[in-house]
């Protein structure tokens, strides 16, 4: 399984979010740490540990 994510550098930190959940940013001191934190974030979201999750999705129009 895979998830697309967006990241950027902010000073000394790598900041990013899962594209499916753009309201939930996380950060790391390295890109590898950011990826690890994104995996933890995904696991928290998937387990319903975070209430009131906002989802981004694609709507297919005719």
C-alpha cells in the first residue's frame, strides 16, 4: 500500500502531509523522520484515534 504526500523544507525542518488528509501536517528533522511521522499519522487516522477527520477525495463527474 502507498500514500501520496506533499512536503517542503521550513528552516531546518521537513514539513508535510498526506495528500488524502491535507489538514494534518507533521514534521521531522530529516526527510526520513518526516516519512516515519507520516506513517504514524496515517496509523492514528486509520485507527480512528483522531476525531473529526477531514477527508480529501476525488469526485468523478459524468
